[in-house]
C-alpha cells in the first residue's frame, strides 16, 4: 500500500531534487517561434515555477513493472522530440515541462514519487500530464487523490484489462486490480475503453459489471465514438495505454496488437478528455522506442495525442453552473418511477447532462449527482424509457 504524506511543508517542496533536466539535444535545433517548445517553459538550466501554470508535463523513465515491454523507460524524451516540433495550439499557453522524474530505488518508491508530484501539482490547480514508462505508473497517479477527500472516476483506455492478481504476474498486468483493491477506497467509478474481447478473460468483464463499472469493446466504440464523449466527460483521471492503438499506427510497443484504435480515434478520445472540466490528471503509457520504426511513428502519434489533449483543455467552457441562464432545463414525465427525469443542455456547447438524485445522507456523492449524457439519452426518456446511463448511476449511488 502507498502511504502518502499530507504534511503542508511538502507542498512547496523543491521539485529540482526529484527531477532531471531535459537534455539540450531535444530542442537546440528548434527555431520556429510558433513551435510548441518555444511556447512553454522547460526544466533546462533551472526548474520552471509550476505554480500558476495550467498544465505540467513530466516524464517517468520506469519500466521495471513489465516483462514484455522493457525499453518503455526511454519513451519520454522520444515523445518530446516530436511534441516540441509541433505548432502551438489555441489559448494562452501556461505550460511547464518539469523534465524526467528520477526513478525510486524500487517500483513502490517510484509510485510514491509520482503520487507526491501529482498531488502537489493538483493542489495548485495544475493538471499533470505524465509521459511513461509502463502503465503500472498509474497506480501512483491514482494514489495522488487519496488526501483530496473526494471520490474519483477513473477512465482507462487499453486493449487489455490488467486485472491479474497472481503474484508472479508483472505489475503492468496487475495495476487495475491493485487500484480496485486499494484501501482506503475512494474509487467512485471505473470505465474501460477499447478492450479487445479475444484478449480478455470473460470473467474479468463480469467482475467489472458486478462492481457496476463499465467496459466498452473496441467495436462498440467504433459504431459511434461520439456516444463515448459523455463517458469520457465524467472522468477525473485518464490512463491511456498505447496498446489500445493498432500496431500499424503505433508499432512501438512490446504488446502491440494488429487491431485497435486508429491514431485519429486515439486523438479524438484525447480531445474529449482535454475538454472535460472534471479531469485533473492524465497519463500516457507503454510506448517503447525500441519497437518503433525508423520514423518514430508511434512517438509522433503519442505526441499528437498529447497535443489534442492540450488543445481540448484550452477549449474548456467552464460549464458547471446548471442554474445559470447558460443552460436549458428539460423535465420529462415518465410512466413509472422515476416520475420525472431532468436534463440540462448547454447553450454554448450543446452538451447534455442528466440529474440523478443521490440517496439521503449520502452527501459524499453530491458532485456526481448531475452526470454527463447525450442527446440520445434524452430521446430515450421522451419515449418513456429510463436511459441506461441513469440506471447505472443509481446502482453506483446505492
């Protein structure tokens, strides 16, 4: 179990002692003033001040949690080589790159360092963007929420479920099981996108269903990716495994699969995640340069995914006050319980939300009582049917 200190003196810790600066070779040839690199502050000669930043990028050079994907520790700098050359996007960038987090003497210490850094950043309302390394690092990402006294909604994008509980299994195949079993339990919901049925033990999916968690096959998503947007909009943290992207688009992975998300679909998911005003941390994992091609195509795909995530962030609309005139309220009479379903539609973005009453005395759920939904949920209610999204949320609240 990770023990996280909540001592206030840690809040202003000098991050320089935890990080290694970015090698000059990654940016010395970049001259364009419109490049991503020229519009952010990086840890070069000195550590940039993260307080007041919107987003803080940092790499985690750690792959001791895997057997099949050794070499993933080299990913952060390869991604930077591609990301830094991209053009800056919209918005007034306040982005820092803290460099690479120094790995601990063992895996658990690395997880603790990741959790401490993420917690410190989030306390200053800075959104951490982690470039791994292997996906078990998200255990540290998740642990950073432990002292925040709120329930967390976790979004995982992966071809596999990583629910293995055998002691001999690698950490990268156990991390979701560890998160589900973590004490104290502050996990409100877990949503898994893009799993591939022929790689998954059906019993693992059943475990998630019994816990009232959600899992969507790649085929379900591809039918209508836009319907996944409300699910993504409900997340507090994102963990994205590059194994979910098909090998033809992202060969740089020891676990690469012939089928999966396209690079464009991965970018669409990242755009939706960036737009999500609830989302407060993101991690991108399992890229391995040693398996990539000579053009470093996977690094380009991942850099573009991060670019779209940041672009989404700078298009956030601050849509949280449902009592304001910025929303249309729709009340739908139902033929049975519940008697009325209440929907909200944003006038600015045209996104939809559904009100779900939380049980009396369960105030800890209050931030989840108005949940993202889609227009199709409203259409379902108009027909006199209770949307599945409502039923699933009630099951979580009981």
